[in-house]
C-alpha cells in the first residue's frame, strides 16, 4: 500500500519527502563541503556509466575521493527507487549525479539559468523525447541549513496557460541542431514545447509573483524526490546537496495520461514524439 501511494502521489506531480532519510558522509568527505570544490559552475557532475567527473577544482587524488562519494550517493538512490518504486525498475535509466556545494541565494545567473524562478525541467542540449525526468535530492548541510523551495501550480494549468502562445517548431530545425552539435540527439516537438514552457515561466515575472505557490524547507539530513518535468519548482536557498537524475519511459508509468507528454499531446491534439 505504501508503495502504491508513493507511486500515485509521484505521478500526480507531488514531491515525496523523506525527513529521516539522510545520506551520511564519511569522515574524510566533509572537506568537500566548500564552494571552492566546484570549478566554475554551480555543481560537480558524475557520469556513473563512464566514470567521468566534471566541474571539480580538486587535484587528481582528491577527485578520486570525490568521485567515490558521489558514486556512493548514486548507488544509494538506485536502491531507494528499486525498493520504493518497483513498478519502475525495468524502465529506469540512471542519468547524471550532481553535487551542489554552492549557496543558491544571491548566486549570479542569467534569467534562463536562474533556478530561483519557478520552472519545469527541460534540457536544451539533451532532448528526452518524452521520457520522464525523475530526480532524487539529499540535503547534507552540516550546519543544519535547510534547502528552500517554492512549489507552483499543477502542470496542466501551466500548459493551458502558455501552450496556445508558444511558437511551433521550425521544419528541419531538429536535424540542424543535432548536426551542428547543439543537441546530443534529435529535439522532438515535445522537447521543443517543454523548453518553451521552461523559458516562458522564467521570463514571466508577473507569473512568478502572482501564481499560487507554497514555500517548503527541506531540512538538513532529509531527502526528497519528484518528477521535475512536471512539478513546478524553484530552489531559493541552501548549500551542500546531492541530486540524482533518472529517466523513465512514459510507457513504464502506472498512469501515462498524467505525464507531460500526454497532457501536451491532448491539449495540442497532435503527436509530439
């Protein structure tokens, strides 16, 4: 019953919150809780499938320890999802692992990269062709600082608000983007509209201030997960967190009609992938 309730809530666009589920750092790993660990970007990333660490300013010996820490987190999230959401096990594909040691508040960013603005996730260079984006987070701040989010309106409300005014994909643009290396694979019509939604939400400051929303603090030592392509969210403050991305084919969902792909296809009255 607990697994069914979790699955249903997740597919409805809710955030699953685990107040007592912490990711414990080993003694030697606390040294990485410093913004200087990240070279230039807001995070350090690990491609577990290829064992490639990016974005770190540490030397080679330190990088091995940092990579081991991030790999341990990645492995723990796989176990969590397999135990809590066995319905997804066959279809889940593990994506990038991220360590975020930089404070969110007052971090300089362009409006498109400003994650303090409500948005749904869409990756400009990494099209998903309709697959879901499921992310697991854990706050490892040793000073007890929470990670503060805002959560906005349901996805269908967002789609109904913006879809009628979004420009349609230009014929041949997806092939050109792939050929020139701007995208890693073909950008489907779904990816096009999701990217447009992401940008319209962030650019609309009246929407950011006036839409119904709630604030929530994820305490240090807690974890949470949500479909970030569906849950409207903004990260307002916090430092030192892990994040693991997974991709899930819509066909593996219990209720496909709730996916952003099916919602957009229904509203647009066309196939988008």
